[in-house]
C-alpha cells in the first residue's frame, strides 16, 4: 500500500530528518532538510531542498549542500538561514568522524556516537538559495572554554533588535546538563562568544535550539536529549519567559511539549513579513519521526504541515497556517470512502467515541473523551507500525467546550486542542479509510474533504 501523504512534505525517496534553513527568500518559501540520498536510513547527511509559493504545495529541488571538505567530510548537519543584502546565508554544523563503520544498509556512520568533531560553517548563496559557496575555515570551531568537544551543534542565526546578529548553539555540560551558547557578530563573518545559559532541568544535551521573541515573550524551542522518559528520552519542548542577556539567565514563565505524542522532533521556526496580512508571522515546521519506512514505500520521514506560532494566556501555541484551509474541497459526505483525506472541526460537548482510519469491523485509530475525568485518549494500537517512534496511547486534558481539529493525510494525523494549546501528531498505518462518528455527541461539527 502506498502511504505517501499529500500535504506533509516527504522526500522523493530515502531518509529525511530535521528541517533546516527555513526562510522566505526571493518570493519563495525554502525548506531545507537533513537528507541521505544514498539510503533509507540516517547517515551521509546532505541538505535536501524544496520550495513553495504557499507553504502547502512544495517543489523538489536539487540537493543544496553536500559534504566536500576536511571540516564537513562526513556530513552537513543541521543549521539555519538568514537573508542579508539580498543574499541567503546559512550556518550549519559540519562533522568529521574519528572512525567509521558500515551499518546494515552499507551506509558509513560514526563507529562511536561520541566519536566526531563538529564545527560551525558559514555558506552563501547568490542564486536565490539553490547553491551555496562555503566560507572556510569555519566561523566557529571547537573552543573547550565554552563548549563540549562533541555535542555542540545546530546553529540558529537571527538578527537582534539592536542590529547585530546572534547565533545560538545547543550544547551539553559533560553529559549532565544541557546548555545554550550564544555568539554575536556585526557582519555574519566574525563571531565572538557572548554568553551561556545552563540548566539541569531538561536532560543532558540540547539539539536544534531556536530562540525568538513573540509579543514581548522570549521563546526557546528545542529538542533536549534525556528529558523524557526512559522509553522516550529525546523530546521537543518550548520554554516561555524572558532572557536576561546581561547575566545570561532564562527566567521561565511556562514550559510544555511541542507535541504530546512525542513523535515530532527538531522543529524550526522562521519569521517573515506577510504583505497580504500586513503583519509579521512566525512559522514552525517539525520532523515527524519514522524509524523505518512503511512497507513497500520508498521514503522515510515527513514534515508537519506548517503552523503559525503565537502566545495566548501564557501558553506557546502552534496551529496550521491559514493557507491550509484553501485545500478544503467542501463537506465530506461519504464516511466510508474518505481516502483518509479530511479536515474535522468540532467542539467537545459530552463523552464521545470516534474511530478513524478504520476497516469495516470498526478497528482503527480510537479517540475517546471522558467528561468526568476531562480526558481525551488517543489510542493507536491497531494502526501502529514498527517504525513509530512515539507513544501508542496519548492522554490529553480537555474540557467540555474545548475546540478540536483533526487533519488526516493518508498516513499521518495532526490533532489540535484549543487552537494548539495541546497537539498530537503521528504517523498511522491505516486499516481502512472509514470514519465512525456520532454527530450528536459533538457541537458545531464540520468535516471537509481535502
């Protein structure tokens, strides 16, 4: 069964993970991503590339970044992008392995998970983001006064209100605590250490940090290793508060998961000015993890639908961009032949049961709401596959009157409570394409075909 989603970006073939270099440049949205062109597993990291005019429909482009020098000879790891003087600048982590081995797919990987040397490399595109010229030597090499000699990576670059540039890097403090390292620059070329913030609350090391401001709130979106449970140690979180850049201390006002299913990892945001809406928009895309591909499918990994970021009632929320509503084709009337392509909206009224991705025996993905305990349970035991990386059963606090949105896209579902106060997004191995739902149990129910 071919299970490639229609709206969740996937590579043409092979392995994909972290979104990289998200930006709006020269009239196009650019999605770069970690990509292995040689196999269906992680390894041989390049930057794949896709472009879009609307963030929903993507065009595959040629590989944008390959490893080709002594500093990144074994991989171009994650990074970010920024525009300056009409040119697109990217910063990424290049790695060289101390010793390699070949995995079961005959792909070269590091023999020791801690056996590589990273550095942060600057590259510039003068053709609109399709090819890049690397500036060597690296702008930031290992400096053990400030950083770990292995687990420092994933530079996120941004321009401050004061006019200078910052890079934030994820780091570990001797495999015990996570930390952020900040560098600053006036020209993107010369960088100096600015400060560090460390915490013992969120695992032993931090990946893919993304630091930005929304409505006078500082937000850190990051993927802390070891912050979850023993079974699911590596998760994605947000911290909301205020960073004191004099003392480099983050005063946390709230915190939460990016996604309650634990299946999203390494999300990245970008900011751009939307002329049509006449406002700045902060957009986030995350990688929906797959350990291995669906049977008889040639891709592994997918991206979330782009979501808009906002803060409401001291909660960091993410919700599908408005552009996605243009894909609605009208009311879905046949619940027995849905092709698993639909967009559902309703308000919780009382206890309810919904089954999605179902066969004729009503087995599928189960959603149950218990009003007495204010608990929404999502059970995917019948539609899981052994490539899943997150929870089999997800429990989310919700109350009568809360709004719910469910987007189904062939083999993936994204569920939003209260416009993104809680989200749960994960891959699905469908048993069928039937929906079993009692309309009388729900308020303001709308089901659209997409």
